[in-house]
C-alpha cells in the first residue's frame, strides 16, 4: 500500500528523520508515537502531500500503490469556502462526484420547473441529461448519501437540528468533528489521523472506536490516548533520535518491548566494555615482553574491532518525578451540595437547565471522576463546587478546606506580560519550589529558551499547560481538574498521574482520557439529563456496568419489537407484561406512518412514470423532481428506523 525507503526529513536546519524506512500494508492498523517535537505530525503531513516543498527538504522515497487513496485529518482545521454550508451539506461533499451529481440534478429540476416548450430539442436534451444523471446518481448509491452522512454525524454527537446549522456556527471542536465525518465518509484506503480524539466526548469516542475497528482500510494514528491506541492498533512506529523503529504490537506492547530492548542493548554495551577492559589489561601487562608480543598485538586488534561503532544505547524513558506541596488536612466532610439547580439563558432568550435539584457529598480523600456527554454539565458542576458561578441551592464547605481549581478559563488569569518562567516563579512559595520550576516546565513541554516566551504570545494549549503547571506549586487539600490532559503528551500524563497518585488530598477530575481516569479514581459520578448518578467503582468497572446496562436495554427493545411484530391475538398477553412505557415505540410508529405514506406516493408516481407519454405531460418535470425527493427521504427514514429499532 505505502512504503518509505531511506527517508530523511529536514525543516530549516532541524533534522527530523535520517535514513528511515517503514511499510504500511493492506488493512494495517498503526500507531505513530514519539516525544513532542520528534516530527510525527510533519511526517504525517508529508505522506499526505500537505507539506509545502519550500518548507521541508527530504531525501529518499515514499511510494504508494495505484489503488491507494489517502485521507488526512490534521490538528489544525480550515473550512475556507465551506463556512456557509450546512453540516449535512459539508458531510455529503465527501463523495465529490455524487455531491456534484446531486447539485446537477437540483439545478436541472429547477430548469424543468421553468416554462419551456415540451416539443423543443432543448427540452428533450435536458430530459435526457436529467435521466442519465438520475441513473448515475442511483447506481452510485446517491440515495444512500444523505442517510450515510446523517448516520456518521449522529455517531459523532450531532443532533438532527445540528444537521441544518451552518459550519461557521459551530465551535472549533465541533468543526473538527465535521472534518472527521467527511473523512470517514470518503472511504479512503489509508487514513492518517493526527489526534482524532481531542474534541470527542466519551459517547462519540466509543462510536469512533467501533467505526475504526470495523474499517476495511489501513490507518496511521497519532494520539496521546493510550487506551485508544491499545484498542485500535496492532503495530507501532516510534520516532526516536531521528530514526523510525517498528514494534509489532499496540502501545502497551511497544512500551514493554522498548524497555526490554534498551536493557538488552545496555547489557551488550556493558559486556563489550568489560571485554575491552579485560583485553586492555593483558596488553598493558605483556606488550613489553617479547614472548607475549604477538598475543598482545592480537588482543589490540580485538580491542579495535570491539571499539568500532561502540556507543551507549540512547534512552528517552527517563521521567521527572514530582509531588504536590503538602497542605494541612481538611475536615472529614469537604463539600456538600443540596438541591442545586443551574439554568442558563441562551442567545435566543430561551433557557436551558443543566443541573436540576441535585445533591452531592464529597468526603476527605475521595477520588472522583465526573463523566457524561459534552454539554451534560460536568464543567458547570466543577464551577459550582469551586464557587466560580452563581446557582440555586446550597453549598456547604467543610473545615479547613483549601481548594485549587484548574479549568480552561484559568488561562485568562495568567499575566500576559510575564514570561513562562516569571509566571511560575510568581507562585513558587519557597526556594525549594523555585529550584523545581524548570523541571516542572520540562514535564509540561517547556524547555530551554521556551521558558522565556511571553504568556501573551502562547497558543491556547500552551497557556493551558502553564496554568496546570502553576497548580503543582500551590499547596491545597482539594483539587478540581477539568480536562487537565488535553494538551499533554504521554510522558507528561504519566508524570501527572504519578504526582496525583501520591497526592493525599481530595480529587475531582473531568477527563476523556480513560487510562488517566482508570489510574486514579475510585468513584464515578455520571452527569446525565440534569441529574447525578453515583457509582462506587473505579472507572473500568463503571464502563463495564454502563455497557451491561446498554446491552440489557437493547435486548429489552428487541424483545418489545418481537412482541409487537406478532399477530394481535398472540401479542396481547405479552404486551400486558411489558413496561407501561416504551421510549422508542411512539417514535417507531411515527416513522412507520411516514414511510407508509411516502411509499404509497412513490408507487403512485412510478405507475404514472411508466406511461410512454409521461414526459410529454406538462407537469412531468415536477413529478420527476418529487419522485427523486421521495426516494431520498425514504432512504433517510429507513436508516432512522433501523437506528431507533436497534
């Protein structure tokens, strides 16, 4: 499918790769890993043909088969020319030929609706073009195009109302989801995905995982979500010290094999040093003796041979350990919320209740994960607990609670005129903490001269890392972390996990990184439909319980459908034992009525269109347009019925 031979990449004066080779075969699922700055994203852009030639110098070859088509998801997005399109229109552009055909059909339908002489050559030419385009559109699956687009959009968290919003109305995170939608619908043979999980909540993340598990092509993924990589990849390419090394396994296998490989190389290196030392002692002792001169000379040659290319193995597994400053312990009860309600006023002056009469009790030493879909109210709950926003209800704070809160808005509190180093030093409580500042910044990907950058020139992600690093210098006994891992690499996450694991205070964390949560939390609070559900489990056990509930609900719905599909006489006893309410029954009945109505109209039109004189009728163009519209609407309704029916 794709092969790189002796590839070297240089940007300016910085060498990223030297003489590296790798191969991606058919249906291969690959992780591309390495420390920040090693060139992962640059390599991805280069393979995708998105790297300007004047920016990047390369030697070597990258070859792909004629059947290979590449789809690329960058970290930075651009929607030039598409901002006025709706989400659905943008998604349907995935297949350019089909989308163009749909546009042509729409244009011709409008032309057919205009007054025109039905006996003219122009009319018959237009009818022929319209008929041919309709045939091609149907043959290529055009009537499934909208249904397929809606299915992927729904999977990635878009509501049906969102389908008709313009691209420009969505935030950057949701625009990234639109880009993923279009990319998946293109069905390329090779996907290049650079941090695809950054803007997904748990539900859409699980949907994407299942989609990629069933993907028939190959893909290369860059991600700092190790759970995601472990589940989806079977080969790992690591960029380290300007070389690419292949490991035939997922991320966890790579970590293990990398450590073992280093130990073997170090043992070989140390063994050679011992051999050289032993041989050198013989030479030093006997080189002056005539009877041993030949043997000494032989050993000198052996030493020279051993010394050729002898280098200590390079190692980048080192990790700086850090612990939070100690704070006096709080009382047993940390925070209690009673009857808390939070309602927001939307731009259109309507209101949205995010939390509705909820209670929450947080005790000393608890480690709690707040989970739920995007917009469920997790961040709102964090702000209420930390007293950052107004709300209805009561909030009680326990004895001696010292609270530190990290959220995305914390970046606004940074001094824009400070350098990164100055900002850190401004909160370092003592000389011991000041000595650790550079080490901490290194953990958060700021090293060398980077610490002298002004806060005002940093990107949003960089500011977020500075705000998080500042927290490590502040003593507190209650930490609230809202998405602390969004802009961290693997090694930084592991450092933070170790520091939090040794933290002896109370912890609330919101994160979409499942490895991070599974390593730390002992209790899960699900924020859903304005209410809270508490699970006294670790995160992995919580996920299993939720999956079991979802499976049970699907099975229940299937049983309901089986019962409803039986003849009325047999169904009555079974129906009586069913729960009084079935949330999907009304929706299914409504869809079935719509389908029945449209199918009836479609059959009626088909009967009329079968007439030899149909296209001579004055309203033929209108009826043809209506027929095509009915087919598209029915495909959408069929897909929606399948989704609801489970």
